[in-house]
C-alpha cells in the first residue's frame, strides 16, 4: 500500500488502531461484517506492530521481506513435492505478468475458484503483487452460495476450474463479469464447451483437456490442447492442431481418429500411470510412481506396448 504523504500514512495507522480496539471489544461501535472494511485480522497484531506500519505492506511484499533471507528453504509442500522460496517467488512473478497480460489492473477484484494447490497460492500473491484484490471461493460451493459471494465482491475477472463453469453459467451474464479464464476444458461435454464460447463471445483462450476431443474443441474456437498423448507423440499432437489451423480440417480429423486406440490405452488406468509406463517402455526413464498410485497391471502393460508399436512408436 502506498501513501502520497505522511498525513495519509498516519491516518491509516490511526484507523487500524481504532479497528483493533473495536474488534477486541475494548470500545463500542458498529462493524459491517465485510472483511475488507472491518479488517478482522488486525486483532491479532499488537499496538506496537501496527504503529510500526508493517501491516501496511501488501501481503506479497510482507512474504518477500520476511523470507528473502531464506530463499533456499522450503516454502510449500504439496503431494510430496517441496517448493523452495526462490521457486515460489519466480512463479508469483510469472503469474503476475500473466494477470497483467489478460488485463488485470490495480484495485480490481479477481475471483479465484480453485482447489488448495500451489497454483492457487501463486494467484493470490501475484494479485497482491500487482495491486489487485484476490477473492477466493470454494469450488464446491453451490450456485446460490456463489451468487452471494459475487454480490459482495463484484469481480471483473474470474479464474476457475472448468468443472465449476456450469455453476457460473447463469451468473456470468447477470454479474457482468468481463474477463473469464478457465484452466482447461476436460468435462467431455461438447454442449458445455460451446456454451463457454458463446457466453464469452469466443474471447477466452480455451484448451482441450481431452486428447480424444482436440478437433471438436478446435472447431468451436479452441486454441490447442493440454495433452497426455503429446508426451509419447509430441510432433503428431502438434500436427493435429497445426493442420486444423492451416485449413486442413479433413487431415486433422483423420489424425485425431487414428490416434483414438492409443489414447484409450493411455487412459486405461488412472492418469498418469499409463503415460509414465509408456515413457519407461520407450526408454525415457520416467521413474517410479508416487503413492497412492500403483504400478500398471501386466495385462494393461502388454496392451499399451502393443498399441504403441502399432502407432509406430519404437520401444526400448
């Protein structure tokens, strides 16, 4: 938070001290029930800390200042993966640039409807870094609950899982949300995908999350695919998209259909079990699986190997 002069800075400290006393019940007065007005977190600070003004930093700046000396220490542990502070700050900077690219400006509300993952944390601190306001909504919330949250925050930007889009469908037009970002479309529901493009006037960057629906999604304005197939056949997957964009829809469609048997085998067990097995069969040493994933069955391994060879992929 920046102040043009010391007078405004001192007024902010006075306001924080007053709210702290109000929240602690030391004085009587009204509270709105709205967190960004009442600032309920202030009751956890001492008067000395508020007087020092450290609370007036953005959460990103506070995180950075408090941990810049511990850049090689672990910041986040997620699914047995350890993310160090230097990695965290690099990811936050990347996401901050991406937010600016899609038009997020200082002071604007960004509603984030994602599970508790590192990407969610990156978005929170990246929003703070550029001066935007991150507003979180639980992805499991009902449509009625979502509307209550949106009534309070009135966001201009919405970042969400594709699985949440059906709950937001009726709210997007009603709340006049201008900027919608979907992580990827893996619902398999072409009607939902078409509805997404219709509601966003085709302005959203939409990517298929299903290898067996690359061409159908491209046909309604998709930009590409977040692919499992590309791990074992990268050039082939690229060419499916390239042919479509070059106008060779028939050729693109044929490649899509020819890949269906292999795609089915790459999903015969929970992802990424089959694709890691495929890479190991190809000699790429993708390594073992982490719990709770288990090794692929012998029967499925044999079927996968057969389909890889039928597709023209050499095995080690």
